[in-house]
C-alpha cells in the first residue's frame, strides 16, 4: 500500500470542514432555512434537495475566492514575513 500523501489529506480535511461550516453558518447560525423556505415556497424537506441540485457550485465559488484571497494576501501584504508573532506590536 502506498503511503498517504499528507498534503492531499490536509486539503481534503480543510475542504470537508469548510463545507460543514458553510452549511452550519447558512442553516443554523444565520437562520436562513426558514427564510429560504418562505421565499421560494418550499417545505423544509425540499431545501436539501435544492442544495443537492445546485451541484456544489456555491461551495466551489467560495472555495476559489478563498484561494484567491490567500494568494493576494500572501503576495501583496507581506507585513509579517520573517517576523515572530511576539515581535509584532
């Protein structure tokens, strides 16, 4: 058996947690489940069906935007490069 690629495992875990937190924020914390059901005339049971039909396009969009933000911050905002956190004041 091949050894597990650490970066692949880490990327998969980050993507899974991102999807979980995105769903938690949308459905529970923000309370949008009821508003979406009322707006589109759906029952609460139909919301997961509509989410499945979206083909994960919203999640992919936010994942790409987060990757772009990471690169922009890494390249354009190097204020703390080579600094220790306790030296930044």
